[in-house]
C-alpha cells in the first residue's frame, strides 16, 4: 500500500456508510437514526476487534461517517487523527472543532460525543489498551513530559480520569508522514509489522511532544506580547476601565485576561488599576496644590476614607504627610 492507495481506501464508502448516506437523503425515521447512533457507539468498543486484529494492544480504524456518536466513555486510551475534513466533538462538556491534521488524545473514562460527519470528513481512531503503555514504551519519553504524564495517569487506577489534549499538529510535516506510514503498515502489514507499528507510534508521540511544546511557546510569546498593550490601556483608562471593559477592548475572555496579568505581573487586575490610581495621586500631590478630595475624585475615588486607606497602605503615610514630605524634600534640594 502506498499514499495513493491508502487515500483511496480511506475515502471509499463502506456498505454501512452507503446505507447511512442514503438514509439521510431519504430522511429516515428518528428511531432508526437513534439505533444507528447507538450502533456507532458500539463500534467504538475495543472488544469488537478481538478477532483478527493486527496488534494485540491497539486497533486502528476509520470513524464511521454520516452518523453522530452519542456521549460515551471507554476503559482504554483513544487517539483520533483528522485525516481529512473536520468534525465537532464535545469532550467533558466542552465543544471542540477538530480540523484536518489535528490530533486528540482522550484518557480512559472521559465522556465525549462526536458530531455528524460528511463524506470528506475522515477521522482515524486508535484505541490503546493499558497493556500497550508498558514501561519500555513509556521510557522513550521524558518523565516530565506531557505525554508520559498523560499515560501515567491513564494506567493509574487510583487517579481521576478527566484528561484530554488537543494537538494543533496541522502544520507538522512529520505527523502526516508518520501517520501515512502507520496506516499503510496497519492496513497492509509486511514482515516485522508489529515492531514497525510500535516504533511508528512512538515516533508519532515524540513528534506530538514537539508540537505541544511549540504551541505552548507560541502561546507564551503571544501572551507576553499582549501584556504591554493591556498595561498601557489601563494606564490611560484607569479611572473608568473595568476588567470586563478591558477584556472586551482586546477581544479576550475576562477570566483569561485576569490569569494572564497575574502570570506576567504577579498582580491581579484590581491591584494594577489601584496602583495606577495611587501613582497618579502621588504625582498630583507632589506637583499641584489641588485639595486632597479633588485628587481623590479625579482618580476615581468618591469615598475619601477609602482613598486615605489605600494611599496609606501603599506609601506608609497620609496624602498630606506625603505632600509635606515632598515639599520639604524639594526645599532641601533648592538650598543645596
């Protein structure tokens, strides 16, 4: 089998897929569709592949098209690779769009459903038993890697199983190369095929580590680049801005923005805004003769007592004491 015959094999409709495609055209009954959905969930049962499977500890097969799969979970680890097209999945209550070239990895016991698919939406499923995740296999990965951590959790019966990872591997040349080789070897096995399959699986997971680390690096760079514009925005709008309005300005989720600021500055959004207000208040106290209550109002504090409390906590003295100190300091410098 080569790339061309593999593609033909995966795109060819099975007898059941032809029936489902026709049934959708004919708007078959809801009851029949319900039965097909339940059958589709059964298709994901590892026990169906006990006879005649190529490898004793994992199976590979194309996902059945033209029928959605209801919410379900497994007692094995599942990897899905979007060979062509796209599909929507709901994993642990979160909707995810898996596009061509992307990969998902789901832990044992994780609830998920698969949306409807069309003729061009080809998803490859790989089901792995815990026996596949042996010490020799896991020893290929760093103890601190996300892959080894994921698999260690999967085979730990005492651990909570709610993990899944979506890999944005669509631009990885190696992933597509390794997967084509894996599928060709699986569907048309040659001499030494088991060792070849296991090594190709290991190569896929090692490349997924690279994909994951590159993705995390890009995310970190993007978030770091975003921090400075956000801080400048707060500096210019500290009197009226809120977490919600700031997040909206940058098209971000408020919770995400709050986490981002905490990670990069060590301060909460509220602390950053408060700091901006107090810095400006200190500037006005030092460089103007405005009454304290006007300064408090100008930076957004209507409650004077609250302003005094915040200022004293930050500078260790009252606004008046701060002004007097700055005036005294200025006079001493003039004398010198």
